C-alpha cells in the first residue's frame, strides 16, 4: 500500500516538474532586428530572443480584425523593425522558425497585437 502511494506521488511530482520546465514553442513580440537568416524578437517576458530563418520558414499575415477574408500571404519582405510578430518554432528545443505571423497593423494602433506590450 505504502509503496504504491510513493510510486504515484513520485510520478505526479515528475510530471509536474517536467511541465514547469517546458519551453514554449511559440513567442510573440516586436521585431528588434532582421537579417536574411535570423530574426531578433523583443518579448514582454523574456527580453530579446533570436530565431533562425531558413528556406522552409513560412510567412503569414497576422489578421486581427475584419475583413478576415483578406489574403493572409506574407513574405520575408514583410518583416521590419518594430513590426509585431508571432513565431511558431519547429520544436520547443530549437530556435528554428517554422512559421512567422506578421502583423500589418500600424505600430501602436488599437489592433496592433503588441499594443499592450509597447506601453
């Protein structure tokens, strides 16, 4: 009986510990700098984080309000310093960007996803 309880408690503590130390595979922030193969993103909670860009990185327009029907296509050229982005990583353990969602809202506007972050 005691052995079973100890095993269950150990498993629960192990699971809680692994979740607490899990890295996020997504980040949101403002572009601090951009080069052909990297992107520096200033996040609210973690400071500036660098991610790698490659030929398989996809770029999408981050549409935050109507009309939702507009094209969501974007390109590397859509990235500029100050622009708000959401970066989805290939995995939580690497810093390779899978998809970069680029907001086209004016910086500081009501619809800017980083509006609260910039204050």
